[in-house]
């Protein structure tokens, strides 16, 4: 090999070695992650106006139950609704505005990974990604959209960054890169956080009556079956006049029993804070009837099936007339606004939180199974508890009950309407007097002196006073009548508003709420404990020892003669009362007092020449 060849050979070997060294060096270097150029930049820089957000969707995955939960709120036809929950009305405007505002200007933090294989580790797998078979590592997908459905924000929110309370692993749905991101959003996908959970919204101070009916339904004969032949054991009625007076129970033996105030207060608390846990829509015909008249009148077999599937039937009452009834009786409460709420308790069922909120495909089968067990065991609710145990996941299953609510208006709870006063009867032969304003001052003064001298009003004066009192009473009556009519209008409107709110829905309440409302009569009373050594109290007081008993009124006959001279001195010049026919009573009372204060008056009472001057009204 000549020198030139050898040189070229060494040069080639050197070049190959250099290339190999370069390749080896590059291969040994860590893979450079793309995406660093986006650190510190906003995820959605075009999203600057939170009022653009007209819908929110939250999708979450429960790894323990392997269930997907979709919750969304939408502004539609002028109101906020929850499409994922049968379009139930939502109190979402403020909540959505806060959520949207917190997502404006969200910035990418440190880049954690750009590899899709790391998504499970950071918990940012899309819960709606059916192509990914991983059951773990699925995040919460948060989507804000503007009107028309175009997304404004679409995040996958993963696990919290360790030791960082306000930082999460986050990625955009259409990107694989995962960033540490600071989020201040207080986002909830709980149904109860986006609605008005108080079903009745009744003020406890307005409650004046509570009636609890204890009965069940014979579904074969479609008949209401009461637990006892005694009405007081079938119907418990609690009443009070107003919020400052104590509750009383009709038919209570006050000599041996008293109300159990603790349980009564618990009953009132449950009614005024009855929480909604889930909803089911009613059929259109049933809802329309309730909105129109406040009465439930099924028109088709579909309506009847709709009711019966939830534990409500049209059954024959004691008089044989059909009426709405429920599996577990009812509670009726009335307010001083005249609004009457009727609560009907239907079927019991067991399910997860999602089952309770919106129902699922297995719900009907569960109801049929429980119904058969109820028929064979006379309404025993233990099968539901057994079902929870068999599923092996007691913490995820809850027992609940359907509730149907209607409202009506009853003016009797407003109190008695004002009564119009009767005009005084004009004495016969009474002449019209000239206008008092045009009368001469001297004549008025003379009339006053004459009346004072006689101390007995003339028929004309008595009638004039009675008319003045009547006019005053009439004005008071008209004012009170207007107030009463306003209450009637307001109460009727409120009942209609409530029916429109209740009409579309069957509600779901917790089993605990049901038990707190369906208290038996014996649970609301307790015996009166007799105090040892409490002396008997006879009709008359026991006299002190060593002294004979004497009637306490032995010296009382003396005031009787003092009443005899009363007619000789009519007491007042102008009767204060204007009620027709009561002028005599108004004058006698001062006479008795005058006689009692001046015992020397009786000797002058023998002649009674002025008695004929009494007015015809006396």
C-alpha cells in the first residue's frame, strides 16, 4: 500500500469514527422535549370575556365503581337548565360566571411530559376516550362553550401536584403535553350544588298546621287501608295560632299527656329544610293538569303507569271516592298565607348517587323486585338493605324514597275575614239637622250646656254619635278588607307558582327524611310525670288550722244597693261606643263606678223623675 492510499484509509477511518462518536453522543443525550416554547403562555388566549360562556360540562370517572358521570349546565330558552338531569332548572348564573372568570387567562406552568404514555401517571387520560382501556388515571374533563356549542375552554384536569395545594397537572384535549398549572376554580359536579335543594322553601314561622295521615294501599283492591279504626290513631293533627304560641295536638289528653317538644321541633325542622336528592320527570299530561288546576287527574294508562311506577295510585277512600294516595301515607302542612302543601310518599328504592339523582336502566327492575318483596312482607323495607349487602358496596348505595308534592290555597288559614259593621237604626220621627259646620257658635255652646245640664243625650245626639262611630268602624272595616283581599290574591298566586314548580317532577328524598316526617302519634306525646308531695288542690282553699272556714263572699252583698241609684244619674254626655243597641251598656258602667266611689249617693236615689228621659236605644 503506497503512502497516498494509506493516508486516505486513515482519513476515512477517522471520518467514520467521528460520525460514530457524534451519533453515540447524541444517542446518549436525554430526549429534548418539545413544548418548552409554550411555557408561560395562556392555554386559550382568545378567551377573555367570561360572559360568553353559556354552557358548562364536567365529565368525571369513578375508579372504584368504574362509572362515568357527566354533568352539564346550559342556558336555553331564557333559563338555566341541567340537561344531564332531565333539564331540571338550575341556579347556575352566578356559579357559571365565577367558574368562567377563574378560567380566563389560565397559564401553562412547568412542562412535565410530552409523552402520551405518561398520561396515566399524571391522571390526565380523557374520561371520554373509549379507545383507551385503562381504568385508572382518567382525569376530569372541563368544557366551557359559548352559545351555539363552540368550545371556549376544553381541559383535562389531572392529579394535584404534590405539596402544591393550588396546582394541578393539566393538558388541552388536543395536546399530549402535560403542564403544571395553577387553577383557582372551585368546580363542583354535584347536582345539589347547582340547584335550589330546599324543596318546599317554607318559612317555619308561617306554619300553623301539620297533619300526618297513616295509611297504606291495598294495590289489589285499589283501596286505602288505615292502621286503626280510631281516627286519632290514623290522623295526627298539630296546630298553633302563630309562631309565638306553642304547638297543640288535637285530641290530646292534657291531664295525662303532653307534647314531646323535641320530636315536634325535629318534625318542623325536617319540613322546613327538606332536601332534594334527585328528580324524575312526570308525564306531560300529568304535569299540564297540575299546572292548570293544581289537581292530579290521570287521563291515560300511561299516566296511571307513570304514577304507579313511583308508588302513587288513585285509590278509593272511606267514602268510596277516588283520590290520590301513596304507599306510605301523606303529610299536609298549612301556612298563615293560606297555602296548603300536600306531601305524598311513594316507593322506596336503593342505588348509587347517580341512580338517585337521575335514575338508570336498572331502576325499574329494582322497583319491581322490591315491590314483590314488599307485597310478600307487608311493606318491609329490609330487602333494600339486603340488596346493599349483596352488592358488597354499602358506601356507594343509599336508600331513598319518591315524593310527590302539590299545593293549593285555603283562605280559612288566613283567619276570619273582617265583618262589615251594621249602620245604626235611625229613630222614628227624627228630623234632619242643619249642617253642623254652618250652625252658630252660640247655639253649639248652648246645646253643650243643655246636654251637660240634662246629662242625657237627646235621640238626635245619640244617633249622631252612633253614626260617627259607625263611619269610623266602616273605614277600619274597609282597610282590613283590603288587607284580607290582598292576602287572598297573594296566597292564590303563591299556590299557583308552587304548583308550576312542583308539577313537572317526582322528587327523591333520603330515607332518613321520610322517617323523621312519618312519626306516629305515640312518638309525639309523652306522659306527664306527677310530682311527689304535690298537695291536692280542691275547689276551695283550706283554712288555717284552728280557724273555722267561712265563705269568702260573706260581706259581698253590700255593693248591690249601689246599683239602684244608677238610673237617676246618666253617667256620660256622649257614649264612646258606636255599636248600635249598646248605648245603654256604655252608660251603665261609669254609673256603677260612680256609685261605688260615692257611697252617700243612695239616699238621693228615691225619686227617679229623669228615668223617662232615657233614649229609645236604652
